[in-house]
């Protein structure tokens, strides 16, 4: 039974249309699927504990990931103060990203400048979205924040054009410019602190219990 996929193993295999990595595989090497430009879907299981640099560079289609390991250098966990400056999916060309229930944290810059992404679906247990995680995703128009979100760090959605309605029924910790990129209607069901939404781009604000 395979437990790892070596670096560049499928590099530039432009005939591949679908990749399904089954549970039990733990490691995806550097550049493993880079240049697989005909993909319609990539599925990553919860067992993945390592993803190498540029593993999905140039990959297209829909990314389904249930892996709690998102970053190629170190798992980002603000509670322990660890950070990384490299995004796992930089250079990918996915149009849709779907996170499974095992994803709790999306680290900084994970999808920075992935301008082809149009839709993001967060798993219900995502609690933290790191700084600049989707910054520069200029075609991102649809993103529903998970109900259990606790922290959105600085510029997480900067440069996005999200028109999905935003429902905030409780206070969450926001970094500077955390919600810049949300352009639609926001429903707010809590007492709003001073400067909380400073610089926001909302088109419509609804305050109350809903």
C-alpha cells in the first residue's frame, strides 16, 4: 500500500483529468503534480501530513481537501505561535476549493494570488483563516464563512470580489482588513466594537437579531 508520492512523479502529465489520493497516503512530494493542466478534480484525504513545494503548480479544476495539513513548511497554528511565509497552493490554477471537516486552520498565504479561484466552501469546523490566505484571488466571488469561525487574520481576503451574503451572529477576532474583499450584504447580530469593520467594502449592512 502506497504511503507517499515522490516529488515530480506526475509532473507535466497533461492527459490526467482526475486525481484521487486515498486515505493512508501521508506525503505528497515537491512538484508531484505540477503542470497537470487538464485536471477537473483533485481529492486529498485527511491522512496527508506533508505537501511539498509547488506540488500542485498549474493544476486546474476543483480541489477537495480534507487534510488538516495545509502548509508546505510547517502547520500554521497561531495558538503555538508558529508561522510560515510559503503557501501550499501558490501557482495552482484551481477554480473551486472545498474544505472537508478535518480542516481546522487555513494558514497564511495558502492560496495567495491564486486568481483563478471562483468559489470556496469551508468545512464547518474551520476556526482560523490566516493572514493573506486568499489575498489576490481576484476572481473569488463566492465564499460562505463557517459557523465555527473564531479568527480571521489580516488581509485574508484582500483583493477578492466576494458577493455572497455574510452572516455574523457572534463576535469573531478580526485582523486589519480581514474582511476586505467581501462586497455584498452583511448581517450583524452582536454589539459592534469601535473600528471593528473599518475600511470594509460591504454594499449593504443589516444590524439586529435577524
